[in-house]
C-alpha cells in the first residue's frame, strides 16, 4: 500500500511543466496537474504526462501482482487490486502537493490494464468515441469510468471478487473528482478540448 501510494503520488504533470516551462501548472487552465490540462499549454508535455501517469499505476500493480505475490491465486489478485486503489489515491491526494492532485483517470488506466484488459479496451473505445463526438474530455472520462466496473464484470469475469469492489470505489472517487466538470457540463459552460501548439 505504501509503495503504491508513493508511486501514484509522483506529480509528473506538475514536475514536467515546472522543469520545461518554468511554470506552475496549477495556475493555468483548470489548475489540474493531469495530462488534459498540461496538453492545453503543451501537447507534447501532455502526452508525456499521460504516459507517465499511466505508467506509475501500471508499475504499482506490476510490483504487487508479479513481484510481491507472484501467483494467479485469488489473494494475489486482490493484493493487486489494493495496489491499484492506493496508486490512484496517491495520484489524487499526493503528499507532495498538500494532497491536491489529479483526477486519476490516466493512473487508473495504467493500474487496471493488467487486471481487466478487456474492460480497459472497451472503456477506451467509449472514451475516444465520446471525445471525438462532443470534444469534452471530461464527459468521455466520466462515462467511461462509470461503465468500467460493469465492463470488468461482463468482460473479465470478476463476478463476486473483492477486486470488483475496488474498481467501483475507484470509479466513484474519480467521478467525484469531476464534480466541477459535471456542473459545467450541466450548465453548458464546460470548455471543449482544443490542442495548442507548443
């Protein structure tokens, strides 16, 4: 849990913008440290942030699943689910930034790609389709994340596994972090996603 939290808490978006732009990403756009906000000022750094945020979640689960408990037993899978949960908590509530972090979508993607690959693939399809259709990253993220536990149940066969409960907790947490986006979507004031050069 500690290792996963510390991995998840590495604020890559904040660090990249600070190093390469000399700026504080929290004072730009939405103020979020995630890939979407970083990409608004620098598409290149946004892509790197996305990859690194996903990678830290992936590594947390990889360590739990194949190093700490290298077996296919149910307890080992549950341990990997715990690692995913704490990596996402680390991203959302990083100790280094006074517990004010990102929204957890990219880190969650990296966490669960090993545990529920079919659901992740389906979720990505939903996300991309919605963003292309409406150009709201937040809308795509919210709906895809909301569907994720159901997709994992249907496609990856988790049934009554406690891991499904962790997935539901993560979905609720990520959606809760999007509450301002939800308010803006309802009122029609949410910004559509547009890339800028840089």
